[in-house]
C-alpha cells in the first residue's frame, strides 16, 4: 500500500508540474481554503471558521476512518489548501506523505502535536479528540492559524473560538461531575478508542480489538475477556456505531452482557447527520451511556 501511495503522489506531482502554477488566494475577498482530514477536526474548523472559510473534509462521513485511502483526485485537490488540518499519530497514514510534497510544511497543522500523546505498547494512540480538553487545545491552534492568514476576520474567529471553548469546558465539567461517584473502574469496549477519555475521567478500558477496529481479536483474547467479565460482574459491553459488532455479539451472548453504544466519533453516520448531531451532542450521549456502566 505504501508503494501505491508513493506512486500516486509521484503522478500527482508530475501532473501538477505540467499545469500552470496558480497562486492560492491572490485575489482579496476570496475565502481561505481549509482541508481537514476527518470529522472531529472538521467540526472544530467549522465552528471556528464559520462562513469565513471554504471548508472541505477528506474522509467522508460514514466510512471507517482508520482504513480510508483518498483518491488521486482528492490528493490533487488538497494541493489548493491554505491550511491542511490532520490528526497524525498514525491515524491517517496517507497524510504524512503529503507534507512536503503536495502540501507545504507551513500549511499543515498536525493536531497530535498540540496534545500529550498516550502510548500503548510503544505505539502512539491516535484517538486524541475523545478528551474535550484536547479539542480545546487543537481548536485554539486552528483559531491562531486562521487569524494569522486572515487578519480581517480576527474578531469573528476569536468570538467563535471562545463560544466553542465554553461548550467544550462545560462538556468536560459534566463528565467530571457525572462520573465522580462511579463504583466501577473499567468499561468493556469493542475497539481501544477511549484511552484519552479514560485517562481524563479516571477509568480503564478493556478492549476486544486493538487500536484499529480492523484488528480481529484472537480466540484467546475473546476467551480472556469472557473470563474477566465473569469474574468482575460487568453489566454492559460497549459497541460503536461504525464498526463490525460480530465479536462483541459473541462475547455478549456468552456472558449475558447488555450491549450499549459508545461512539468514538471517527465520522458521523447518515442518521446522525440528518438528526443534526455533532461532536458535542454525541459526547453527551456517550456520557449518559458511560454513567449506566460506571455509576449505579
Ligand atoms: Zn479508532
């Protein structure tokens, strides 16, 4: 796969080299073109940039973000970006290869550079957006970058960021408050997406799959989890919205666990989009379900 991406990038570069070079944003009054790799970062840019930016998202909603490979046309289009915001920490392997080739380094904004990373078995965990305080830090960086490139809309970017920051702080406070008196200290999850949430709100995640939802658990892992569940008196196992529930179903059947949703917000489902859900509303749903599993 690495080879294929390299070839695609090379082809894009050749095509780019042959076309006339356009200067982005040389006429005043044109909006900044902001590319984000996936939903949580797109949410931040949308809230802060509002109608002052031309916002585009690479990984569409409803697909598995870990697995996504952009098309050649998409890669070519990203070249127009004034800012390219991506997660890093191994979440979008294709994105790192764009920096310094299709995207100048000074146009990239790598969200994972702004927060303290958690490592599992020596590998950085990419799911940084599931701690609202991390979203605050990344949002502030996006705001600063927008102001740097588009000074005339400074007041609006400041105002939008302050409002967003207030909502994220309130979300964080609600998590702290509602999970304060928990009487269980761990949750069972289908994929290990919740380390940042678990660290912030002081619980553990026991996962069926690895950091990426495609990692199929071995029969031994499944047997271990069934053992843990029987010993520890768990009531719920968390499913997520965009992943395959097969393994979780096996465990739930073997153990009489109830399945419940914990959403890693790696993209919105069609249903979530039509009902107007966003990062913050989904996080509040997550909180309600966490309360069921941790507090009773
Ligand atoms: Zn994930």
